[in-house]
C-alpha cells in the first residue's frame, strides 16, 4: 500500500483530566485549570471538600485548560480568568501542577511506543505517529478497507487508557496536516480515519481556521476576501493566493486546502532553547517590589538550569524577557565564553542583561532563557572568592 498512514494523538483536556483522576468526584462538572497554589481543594473535618470557584478569582491570569463541561459554557484555554468568571462563575478552579502533567505525559508516550515506535513528540499532550509499517495496520475486511488502521488505533488508545486512566483522540490520515485536523473532529475519545477521497466531503465544509497554520490574522484576511470554508479556499487559484498572501504562504494555503503535506514524522528534534517565564498576578515595581522580583528571578534561573540538566543540554547564550505595564516587551541576551547549565552562572549573566534595561515601569512578565544549546556536560564553573550571594534584583 503506497498510502502513508500518519496519526496525530491528542490527549483529551489533558491537564483537567489529570486533576479528575485525583478528584473523581468532580467528573461531569465544569472545572477550570489555571489557578494559584491557594486554590488547592481543601478537605474538611467532616470529609467533604471545599473548592475554589471561578467567581472568587481576582487577577489577570489566563485559563490553561478546562473540562468539556466548562467549554460548553464558553470557557476555553487562553481566556482571561475574569472573562471566564462572567461566563461560568460557579466553575471549580484548580491550580496548575506541571509535575503531575509531565509524569502522565511520560506514561502515555511510553505506552504508545510499545505499539508504534516511530513517534514525533510535539509537546506534553500530543504526538505524531507513522503507522505505515506497524504490524497489522494494512489488514482489511470486505466491509472496511481500513479495518487494520482502526484496530491499531484502538490498541493505542487502550494502551494509553491502561497506562494512565486517561482518554485520547486519534486522527489517522495520509499526512500530518490532515491528522492534526482530524484528531479534533470527534473529541473526546475520538478515532477518525480519513483518506484523500474523503477530503471534499469531510474537510472542505469546515471553517478555514480549523487548519493548523491558519491563525487569527490569516482567518480575518480570508474572511475579508470572502473565504469562510476550506472548500472555498480550495476553489481559488494559486496565482490569486500568491497575489494576496505572498509566494510562500500562498503556496502553502493552496496545498493545505487540498490536504497536501509531505512532512515526515521526525523522531528526534534538537532543542534550540529552554526558557521559563511568569506573568504576575499584579504588576510589580522594580524598586518597591525588589525582593519579590529577586526571588522570582532566581527561581526562574534555577528552573531553567534544572530543565537543562534533566534533558542533558548546556547553553552559551543567556537572555531575559520583560514586559511592562504598557505591554512593551524587551529582550536582552549575552553569549558566554563557555557553555553552562549552572544556576548561579545563569543568574549572574541574566542579571548582567537586566542592567542594560531601563527599569522605570512596573513589570507584568519576567522570563529567563538559555539558547545556543548543545548536548553534553559543562565544566564546573570557576567560583570567585567573594560571596556568591547575588543582589536580589540586579540592575536596580
């Protein structure tokens, strides 16, 4: 069979589903993930639980994810908490627990690899798989030419469920672009098989924004030009698309509307950078909140160092990212004489970057990044004789 069989697996409401494993009594209720530590559920003396509610949230945080019951109320990832509270005030609010999510991410990926070893890791809750050479995938029955595909996909779904207790949705198509789109068609717990002959009937009626790679700006521009659906996009000429969107993106739109994509499943991808950042609940002043900013700054450097150590990287470029209360974003970076993953070294050079930024406005966001990565160990940093205690917030 010449047709490639590419799958996209997406965990269903992943963060929220992990929380429901710990609090199964919340199943069937609108639950929002994105709160602070003080939003942890509290078990009372009589054995009942007290939960934070979205209506009580004060701040400008955003929703990380939500259960499908919350989504039915209009609450979705990326939405501001205060806006969500107006839509679903009684929704239960839970804090984010990335350690738990990473744990379950490792479990589901290990389970998948026992069946489909050609896997591209696309993040904590999604992967691509090349199923073309998996045993049994080309089996067929008189009634279903894709019976083997469905069987393999169901085996993968069962393996994920057995390993984690969580459900996932899978789209299986000839390429990554269609697989990504199809994994979302029958959520939650979906299994969608779609081939080239199905594109016109199943893909073309969908809105253009459903194609991964057509963002809000491109969607708005297409709407202005009278194009609402993928089928309408497929109906215009390549020259017309190039005229309005340029050569590269116009060609890509032309191919995407027809379900054409020849990208391979990449089993290994070298990391380019590692970063950590945080958006403050309330703007912090560089001088008045110096101590708090210093604590956060140091913690971010330590987290980046831990990430580098865990994944076996060192880096030569250290940078910072700031966003002030006027929404102006500033970045600075410096290249070190030798690669490092030492937290104190990262903290020192990030502080040097900070000294080059005028700190005259309150800060909304603070971030630290290490780039120019390479695999391997770094030599031990040369420690100066003076005390290693750094100023709480360099540059002020």
